[in-house]
């Protein structure tokens, strides 16, 4: 795996560009002085100390500041991967808890056989609409949902109608809408 691909993976675990550069240099050296790392990573020595502390907290490196000069050692990959897996596993219960609490998606469709129930349900859905209503309805039933459609328009809901079976001579209701 090349450095950019490895860098992308490390970035997913929250490492910054400079942390990634510093860590990759450390992996190449195994153990090195801060000045060596700074030169190879293109950052200041002070920054190497700062980044090394952060990487040590995350389990990527070990800092030996009891020796002069201070040396920084990359932890074995198995250790680093183990630490990352532990972080991911600590996250699992919270994810599962939130997932199980997620509301189940509403049913996509309903089968209704009664005309009265259909018109009642259509009116309820129109009353609940917040953004838009798209409705195809026979002209003969338009009057039964006309009030709900007017109220929706008054609320600022976009209403698009496809009306079938229109009698051109009896279009008073259509004019009112």
C-alpha cells in the first residue's frame, strides 16, 4: 500500500496531515530523535514533540523522554491496529443503541378497499402535507377533498392535481379551486 492510501486510512481515524507525515516517517525509522523526524517530515522539532504526545495518547508511538536526547519509537503495527480496533469496539454499543431506537420506516403503501376510507385517508394525508401534494382523483370525488386541498394551499403547500372524468359543462368546482 502506498503512502497516500495509508494516509487516507489514517485520516479516517482522525489523524491530521502533519500527524500522518510524522507517523509515516517514524514507521520508516522505527525509532528516531525528534530532530531526525522533524527534518524528514518537514516540520519543526517543537511540532514533532507536540504531535508525538498526541500519537502516544492514541497508542501509535512511545516517547522516551527520560533519555537525552528524547527518542520516539513507532509502536508495533499489531499494537496500533489493536488499539484502533478497541476504539471501534467501544463505539459499537452506542451505535447499536441508537440504531435500535431509530423509528421504523413508514409503510410505503396501503391497500384500502372502501371508497369512504380512501377519501378519509386522502384528506388526512393532505392535512399532514408540509411541502407538496400530488393527487390524481376522479372529478366526481374532487368535492370531497376540496376543502383539505384549499387548506393545504393556504398553508403554502404546492398542490398538483390530475383530475379525470371532467365534464366541461359542470366545471364550477374546478373554477373554485
